[in-house]
């Protein structure tokens, strides 16, 4: 049985198959053709933490495949009252695929090991394969084929998103430059790092000029934790520094000092890589890892990137169900 957890399990050929599927499905949708390949099929969407794009893209995608997505908020279920494995096995009896947006990857892995139905890690502390594969689709579209993408650059903190993006790109033969003064300790997977580094396609450096020279795409993600900010506002509500809780003030200032030199802004794009496309998995925390003018720059493909979550996730679901030859 197939599962999509970390992309450690998938080959270059698997990734290219899903890319090809997503391109075909998106083309059919744009031509006004129905893509209802999964009538009467159900995607169970179990959320332990919230999201905008993950719910929208999976639920809309499953609808357009002719099936149905059921949203489960773990807080309103009975998981807390019983054994996790027992409850997960029961939940999986009601659908054909389980999408699990979890706090911890170990719980996604535990669910997948039951081999009841295919399981997708829809963002845990270590992995985000749906985002990485969708980013592959966006880059393939904007470069007229993924083979034309030679180099990407990641700015900021190494985390779950960079993990799977790095591994997917490295497997495809794309050079990945990681510019990260720190690694989120919860995201570390030594096996994943080793697998990516063994391709010879991963370079870690803090030299912006080296990392950005001739790069095709520049990616980033948040490096400010949401718990740093009070309920009435967050990092995007009033600019850098708004509504910081007193107990997090020192760590907030430390992170600003550490990460601001690696902010994705129009100045570094125009200085080092004026042709590079700008990417961010969203939500964008303006004034921190990215600036408003970078989000709205002519090189930005951020909103294409958001939409492509839906198209790639359709392909992922079809691939997991072994229906890649039905399209």
C-alpha cells in the first residue's frame, strides 16, 4: 500500500509520475473538462492543527475528482478518550484516503502502519510532502518543464517545508542551496538529510551571493512562532514588532537579529538574482521572512503556488489509489 509521508519512500520516477498527472489534470480542468475520476470516494481530512490552504485545496480537489472530503477537527472528536490506533483504524473505515495534518509525524506514521488505507502527511513538524510536490508543479510550469530547473535557494530556517522540498528537488537532480542560520530542532530527520545529501545536490552556506547566483527560484517560510504574538494581532497585522507578548520579547529580538539578514525582499532579488522567481508556502508574515513588495513583485509566483496545491493533491490521491493510468 502506498503512503505519502516524508518523500523518503518515493523515487524520482514516482515524483515525475505525480507531476505528469497533476499537469494533465490541471490542463483538463482549465479546458472545462470534468475530472470526476473518483465518484463515491471519500477523503478523510483529520486536522490536529489549523490551515487555510490545506483544507481548501484538499477538499476542493476531492470534490473536483467527483468524490467527497470529510473535515474532522481532532479537538471535536473522541481521539482524546481512547487509544489512538483504535480510533484511527475506525476512522479509516469510512474513506479511501486519510489526509492527516498532525502535530507529530510519528502519529501519521503510526496511522500509515495500520495499512487500512493510504495516508498523507498533510504537514507535521518534520514533513510537508503536499507542499513540496505542489512546488515542483509550480516550478515546472514556470520553467517550461522541471528539467529546466537547475537551482533553487531556500532562505531562513530549516524546517518541515524545507526538508521535503530539499529531498524532492535533490532526487530530481536540482541543486538546492540552503541558507539557514538555524534548524528547527523539532524538524530534524537525519535519515532524510543523509538521503538528500547523498545525491550531491545539497549545498549549505550563509553566503547570499553564492546561494542566489543563477538560482531559478527563491523559497522561504516563517521563522517567527505564532505564540510570540497576542490574540489581537500577529506578525502580519501591524508590521514587524506589533503585539509581541512580553514573555517572548527576548526570543523575538534574537530571532529578528539572527534571521533578518536572510529575509526574502526585492533588494536581494534585484541585487543577486533578478530573474529568479519568488516562492512562499503561505501564510506570509510580512516584515519578517518576506516583505510585501516581494510578495507582489513581478517575479512572484506565490499565488500560483497556492492554487497548485489543489492540482497536485488530486494527482497524489490518484497515485495513492493506483489510478495513475486512468487519466
